[in-house]
C-alpha cells in the first residue's frame, strides 16, 4: 500500500481548492508512510493516540504540523503529564469545559497558547464524543475565558457509519450533520465573542469529505484514502 501514498496525496491535493486544509489522519500507520505523505505535500498530520503522535513527531517536526484528533478524555493522562503538549499545533477535539480547563492549566504551566477546535456531536448520537448543539454557545462562552486556549473553530465527525456512504440515506444523514455544524459555525462567528475565532470548520473523512466541502468545510481529515486501509 505504501507505494501509493504519494499518488493518493497528489490526487487529493489536486482536486481540492487551495484554501482547504487537509489533515492526514494517520492512525495505525507506519512512520515511513507518514513521512511519505509529508514528502508528497501533506502539511498537517492528525493523530488519535499519544504514542503514535510521539513516534511521528520526531520525524515530521518542522516539516508538517501535528493535530490531536483523538478523544482527549481517553488520552488525558498522557496529554497532561507524559508529553510536552507543545508538540501539537492544534487540538481539534475539545468536547467539554472540564477537559478545556485542564488543558488550559497545563498550557499555562508551560507558557503556551493552544489553538483548539470544539468538537460537536452533530448527529446527537449517544456513543459519540462532542458537545451537543444545544449546549454549544454556553460551552464556548465558558471555554473562551481560558486565556491559554484559543478557539479557532469547530470540528465534527458527523454520523455513523463512516465506512459505507453508498446508501443515499447515509449520505443524507452525514450531510445534515455537516449542515447543522456549519449553521452553528456561522451563528457563533456572527456573535464575535472575544477569544473566539471561527476560522476552521473541520469536517469530512475519506468517504464524506466531498459532501462536507459542499456544506462549507475548510478542513478535512482524510485517512484511508491517503494511506489505504488501516494496518
Ligand atoms: C480515522 C479518523 C479520520 C479519517 O478516517 P478515514 O475514514 O480513514 O478517512 C478522521 N477523523 C478522525 C477523528 C479519525 O479518527
């Protein structure tokens, strides 16, 4: 599969408008494949797990950015104690005031301001991480008070399943989630809250990014379409 990484990246970058940021979702990939994707033009690597992020960071440092796209509550111990949070250029998956408070405190200790996205549970699925649409404004106002976090936008996974978007109803369900998230994005942008920049709207994966782009995404997180199926 590795040999195709370069072609896959070329193909994706060529087809996307230049203002759209591509986050290569690298979970389960070898460092070699991650480096291949960076050499082919990927500027942001997204990692779900801290041990993968650490392994990859030393190889891409200075050549590509690193975004955390995993569930912060699960990675909390490592995020807050075992690593230098500095290695991340953005945390895309802030899903509660509590986790924001803890990350803010850590950032204060190491004297950095972390760009973050707020993750929205746009499908309102119980098993999914993210802030519920109805709670968002309240949550954003609270997180905006943390001086060592800078809210840069919103992120969503959309609806399950992600694997097969063949069925029309799956695609339409995904589209509704993206539309909902874009509405919230615009609404919050209009409020012009201090310490809140609605610059990035991260939504869409390998099988849904084309829909997401139509619905206003300017950041897409693509894994299998770059690296092939996960190891
Ligand atoms: C794995 C993952 C992706 C990419 O998924 P693909 O279907 O492989 O493109 C995007 N975002 C997050 C948060 C992920 O965990």
